[in-house]
């Protein structure tokens, strides 16, 4: 575990794999920490420098005063990669992490050579919906939302397993202010125009049972980038990297080879 002091925020991150390998960066979803990628990271092929981090307000990173802007979240990722001297990475973003990925690619093409947009979109939900979520979290805490969130996160099969408890616990243990702060960032984001200007390799992932970013929404965003690819994972919800890590990593590895990121 390492911490990057970026001034207004301190980000927890970790680096696995080959320290001299091709860089791949993972950004997690709302209400999770970097452990959401554990099963994928342990299945990745050799030759990769694997970087994960907890965005502000989540995991072991600090919780600056909310609300946050998407610009701040993108800037955090940008400064972390500069801190680690990372260029030409493949950036894998899940949900809000996929929004960060889009914003970073628009801003810093020197840092990002390819995108993996997982269970995300250029615009997610409505500002009114997110304001209601923020109000509920501030007044009742994350626990009040947890059961509904689990239904969006995971498919029916996974929700019947004991493992669900682990992910529910991860959600409710996040900072209330950090969660609400990131909700505000999503509420204010519409990346349709900037993302449609991107020209780089892109792979999209969607879960057939995703209640947060349904497959059609993910595909619509991925299709904004010419030449992009799309992969639907059946019997999976919003976090297929947890539910179907074998299929997820296999498709991701194929993409990395196709674009020449690994041999």
C-alpha cells in the first residue's frame, strides 16, 4: 500500500506485476475500493505494470470536503500518473471510473493510449436522480441504499451467494461524504461531445443484468469512438470483474494483445 500526496488529496494506490512492464491503470466504481479488481489482476498475463488506486473519498484515500467535480476526479488521476511517471497506459474504468477514463483521455492523450470503458457511459442518470441519492446518503447513510445498490451491482446468481455480504460491507463502509461527493461529480457530467472526439482503441464491457448502466447505454457511449469494440457479459450486473473475472480478463487480455500493448 502506498500513498501519493497530491496536495489537496492523498490517494492510496498500489502497483503490481512487472515494474518495467506496459502500464495498465484501473479505476473503480462508486462505493468500492481498489479490491474490486483483485480477481482480474491475479489473472492478468505477465509483462504488465498494474496500477490501481482509490479515488478521492473512497477506500484508504483521504476525503476532501464534498461535493466533488468530475474535473477534480480527472485531475487526481492525471496527477497520480504524473507522480508515477506513467505514459501510454491502457486505462480501465468501471462506472464512475469509466467517466474519469473518458475525461483523462480527452485531456492527456500522452498518458492514455487506449480505453476500456466498463459498465459506464458518457452521461449516467439525471442530475435530479443523483441529488435524491445525495440527500438520502446525507440523511440516512449508505446503509439505507445498500440493498437496492446490490440489486444493480450484481446478477441474480451472484446475489444468492455468501460472497454478496463482502461487497455490501465494502459499500456501507465507504465515507458518506466521499460517496455523496462522487455522486455530485456524476450528476454534473455529460461527456457525449468530448468523448465523440476521441480517436484511440477502445473496448467496452457491459453486464446483461446491469441495473445502473444497461448494455444499450454502454454501447451508445462506446460507439461514439470509431473502431471501438463491445463485449456483453451474460448473467452479470454492474461489476462483472467480480462476478465473471475469467471472461472479463480473457477479453481484456485479447484486447491488450490486439493493440500491441503486450506480446
